[in-house]
C-alpha cells in the first residue's frame, strides 16, 4: 500500500483516522517516516501531558491540555520564511514547533486518548480549537481563550479591519476539512521553497480529499506551468473556468487558455 492509499484509508475512518492520516501525508514526502512508530511515540507524550494536568472534570481540561503542551515546548513555529517542516506532523512532533493546525492535530489526538472533549474550528488564517458548548475558542499555540472580540481582532490582523466575523468562521471542522487545509498549507510551503514536485503531491491530494474550488485547480495549474506541462495546465485551467462564478476571472482564464498550445489531436 502506498502512503497515498494508506492516507485515503485513514481518511475514510473519519475522526478515528485523522492523526494517522496526517502522518501518512508526511510519509508521502519523506520515505523514512513510519506512522506506526510515531503513533507509539505519542504514548510517551500522552504520559508527559497527563502527569501535568490538574484534577478537574474532563470537560474542563481542554485549556489545561494546551497549556501543558506549551510547557513541554510545543509552540508556533516562528521561523521566517516558514518551512514545510512546520506542517509535516513527524517534524512537528520531533521539533515541538509547527503551524497552528499541526499543533491542533496533536492536541486533538491527545484529547481523544485522554477522553477530553475538544474539536477543531476552521477559523480563517489561524486554526483554533473549542470545548463543545463553550462560549470561547482556544488557541492551539498555548491555550489562550479567544472570545468574539478576540476573534474579530485576530481576523482583522490576518485579513484587514474591514473583514467581518461570520458564523461560518467558527464552525466545527470535519476531518476531511482539516486534512485538506493541511494539504493546502503544505502545497503553499513547498511552492514557496521551489519544490514543485512536492507541491504537486499536495495539490493532487487537495483535489482528491473533498470538493474543491477554482482556486485549487488554479494552484495546481500554476505548478504545472512551472514544470512546463502545458497540457496538464490546460486541464486545470479549464476546470477552474467551469467552477468560477467571477466574470472577470472567467475572462482572464479564457485568455490564458487561448495562450496555451492546443490539445494534440489523435489520428485513428
């Protein structure tokens, strides 16, 4: 079974296979990664975290779990420019540094093992966590509580003061959404480090996980353009054109298609 096949098998298991699926994503990029070994190593981390948790009902342990992870060195990776290892789960476990989503995936797996209720929140630009029923979100990078005004401030810093906080920004994230977002993060990190072959794996995975949008097809088209694969680029631009509702974007895509070499015709 290839890493991609193993990933898809874990994806089909939903929440139960979420963490292992993310490890198989790392294995697809690094031949020596053995997800079963990292799953076993997580037992040690579970014991470290558990020993530092206060004696509270499990429903109140979401924030203490994140604070204990932070005490043990798990922090947001602040290296600039950010490297792909910030989103490769084995590297995040080894270095204890990573993107908010990668840290959240580790927290969610620990919470599942310790029966602590915790869910992911697909907040734009900075993945968050929440205890079900709570009136606040939790930052996976240390456990800070974020109330609505804090979320507005975070959104403003990421996208500008005119960006409104919408209800869908605080929706619970499903496993496929988290893995697709992690794949998009890796795609962008590999592109920014000129690793088109790795970025193409991520772009393919994004389109394989769940329903995708024009932006996802255009991202892969851009990779094919850099790899000088005009026919593959044409395929993705055509799909982006079919999915786009923006008249201006449709005009630009039509012009882009006109500049690409035509598809070869078959002779029978």
